[in-house]
C-alpha cells in the first residue's frame, strides 16, 4: 500500500512538473544544482520525451563503464536523451565538468546540492539506497525503471526498448 501511494504521488508530481516544464528550465550546458525541492524539474527538463538518467560520482569506478556504454549508444543514436546527476559536492564542480566534457555529456547535467545526501537520494527515488552507478530509464509518460550497477549491452537495449527509445 505504501509503495503504491509513493508511486501515485511521484506520478502526480511528475505530471504537474511536465505541465510547467517551460517555467525556469536550466541552460543546456550548465551544471545545475540539484536540491530535493527541484527533483521534479529534473524529469520535467525533458519535456515529456523518453530519456536516461545516469546517477554517478567521481569516485565510482563502475560509473566509467556506464559512461563508456552511453558514449557508444549516443554514437549509434545521436538523439538519445541523457541527463546526468553527480552525487559529488559543489567543491568538486571543476572535476565534474571536466569528466562530463571528456564523455561528451555536458548537456542536462546536475550536481548534488548542500542538503544531506540521504534527502537528495530520497528525492530521486525513495527506494534507492545509494548504490552506484544507478541508471533510470524514463518513458514519455513519466514511468521509470531504476537499475543499479553496470549495465550489459543486452540490458541497455532491453531497457531502452522498454522506455520507448528506438532500438
């Protein structure tokens, strides 16, 4: 019952955010600060299109594998929408920007703000315990699937198809 209530509240918040998506969206190549209050803005920034949200950190060794896979996928599908969310603090911004430039994912980038990490993780997904990498596949209607760990090539294709992203 509690999980259903959470999903219903998340869907309602996403619907509201999608309706107001044009109000105050971030510039495309700037790393925006992610606070729990703007969690719906992250999804709304994609204006109802399917996309992939990649949650990562500079000290996550396995996150590099996901970035490599995303690089290959974007070479095959240049229209693949990717949003990144770094769990690093604001003082790591130069290193975050440098890595995002190297992997060519500077558009739609976010960085954890000053709130406690637990609160920020909860805002992303109440059921997520912080394991990384964490990847979310969003459908155009706002439904999403979260996947923890490194994703195999076959699983990337499976999840992209589920999200309605051509594959």
